[in-house]
C-alpha cells in the first residue's frame, strides 16, 4: 500500500512540475526553460529524462557548473559511474574556463 501511495505522489509531483514548466510559457529551445525542465524531472525522480534534459541544456550552456553537478547527481542515481567521471572532467574544464575568463577581465 505504501509503495502505491509513493508512486501516486511521484506521478502527481511530475505532473505538477511539468505543468508549471509549461504554464510559464517557456519553450524547449530556451536554455533557461531546458534547465528548469531538467530540474523538474530530476526532482520528480525521472532520472533518464532528467539526464537527457541536462545534456540538451549543456549543449547550449556547456560551462554551467550547476547543470554539470546536477547531471552528476542524476547519473549517480542511475549508477552510470563512467559517465560521472566524464561529467566531473567537464566540470573541471568549466571551472578553468570561468577562472580564465575572470582573469582576462
């Protein structure tokens, strides 16, 4: 009984999160909309969809430490440890790029 209740709550949360995303009038091509969609999917526990959404967001904004960190969390939930190593390397490179950009200003 408890499992079916948790499943219903999870499904309800997913619907509410995605409804809020759509209600804001954001388009899927808007990077901020992609991030918010990824975050909503992550919070709902839809790990595979959240991973896909974070990867799409990172195609637009590759140096986002927050998105790279969140992607690492989503990958860990799916036990994709080799992909976590790659995301960690990407995050290191993003930090270096940000540091270099700040130095050049």
